[in-house]
């Protein structure tokens, strides 16, 4: 076996442990993951234990389910330009600029919330979110609480709590958001950052 083939075999051998770690980190059972991906429970088990070789048809739905790039599942090395190209896009009425590559479970964004984005639509999902207000006023609904955040204020919360953030109806807001899928901590705090 040549060096290239050995390298490919070694990368494929690591897919199973990576899949198992991602599933456990997210607190999913094999049955829950099977229901969410359409991949059978027995196939998932064999992938995780290395009894089945991974294929693109199996890895694509798993990458989607875990919200990670396919590269993370196969351990592809980082290559190329380390700079992040800021490409703003519109998401749910807000301008979102990714500040990190989609690696692992933590993602960072700069978000511009327009004044018109003021009708609450609370939602829940697994994870923890951290928000820092750069400018303007931000309205944050968190369960039964409503908070008004200004420049320099920070909120960190468990996203399993029904939440929504948007404009106060009068001001645009510019924020930094860091979202972590692991969400092991469940607390809320707001304070003004040291100036």
C-alpha cells in the first residue's frame, strides 16, 4: 500500500470516532439520529465502530444533521488562505456576516438588525448564544423576560429557552453573536462591558 492509500485509510479510520463524538456531544441516541437522517440505526452503529466504511451517501446527511462541514467528518486538513471572506447575506430579515469558517460547533456572526425587525417570533433549539451589542438598541425576549440592551451590553443564554432578539421598533442594532451547539451551560446575564 502506497503512502497516499495509507493516508486515506487512516483518515477513514477516524470517521467513526468523530461521528460518535459529535452524536454524544449533542446528546443524541442512535435512534434519534437515525430518525433525523434516514440512515438506519444499525448502519450508524457500524459506522461509529468502524465495521462499515463511510461513503458520501452516508456522510452527507450526517454532516447536515450535525451542522458541520463534510471536511470535519473526514478530518480534511486546513489549506489555503486563512483569511475569512466576509460575505453578507440576508437571513430572516437581518443582515448576517459570518466571522468564522463553519468548523466545529461554535459559529460567530456580525448581525445588523433593521428597525423594522420588531415582531417577536420566539424559538428554541440546542445550544448557547452570546450576544454583544455594538451599536443601537436590541430587544431580547428570553422566556418570560424582556430585556433592552444597549451598546456594550452582553447577554448569554441557553437557546433551549424560548428566545427572540430584534429591534425595539425605533433603532437599528448592530451586534456580535457567538453560537455554540454544545450548549452545556444554561444561564443568562446582562451587563455593561468595561469601557
